[in-house]
C-alpha cells in the first residue's frame, strides 16, 4: 500500500487545515501524508499560521489555500476541522474515504488584544498537535486495509481530545 493520504478540510483553508497539514507532515516522517483544502478557500494562508508553524520548527514551504476541487488524488481519510458548534458550516466531502470531525475554533476570527489573538492561534495549534500525535500512534495503514469501522471510531475519539482544556 502507498503512504496513506489524509485530507484536512475546512471552509477557508487558511488556518486550521493548514496547521494540521504542516504538523502531520512534520511529525509523520513519511508514514502518512497530509494535504489540506477548503470548500470556499480564502486564497491565502493566514500570516499568523505561517509564523506559528515556523516558530514551532515546521516547514511552511508549499503551503497554500486551495479548493477541494483542485485535489489531484483521492484521500484515504478526510478530517474536517471546522468548529461546527460555533455555527460554522463544515463542508461535506463526497468521496469514499472514512471521515471524522475534529472541530477547532477558527483563530482567524479571534478578536481582542494582540495577546488574545496569539493565544487563539496557539490554542488551535496545541489542540491539532495533540490530536495528530494520537493519530500517529494508530496503525493507520492496517486499519484502512482491515477495519475501517474501528478506524472511524478511533478518529472520532481523537476528535474529542483537548475539547475542554
């Protein structure tokens, strides 16, 4: 089997899904590969996302805000990262891949002082990193091949990590 492809999907593809793409690719060491896309991409990556990723030692090369219509491969797993509890509509990916929802508040919509806005980006980053580290502990390729139902259940459980911190 080739390297499993994870699609992180949100509406604008400028913050959360970009953070997740870079974090997973930076931590997976080639065992998994991530891409990100949006149903209505903003067309730019939020500068605070880039700055935070660089501060944390992740590569930002090649990151871009793109539409799910521009994907060149069909993902093996789709993870939405919109915060649907905040009234934000998450896109529904129509491909055959197992799906999970990992809702994270949109730091691009944070208001307040500079410190409060930075804290919103930091919180999104920390929640995504926690969840991605849990994802990387799973035997993804094996579960995709042998037991997609268990994989979906595990992905749903991971999506609850960091919710009440």
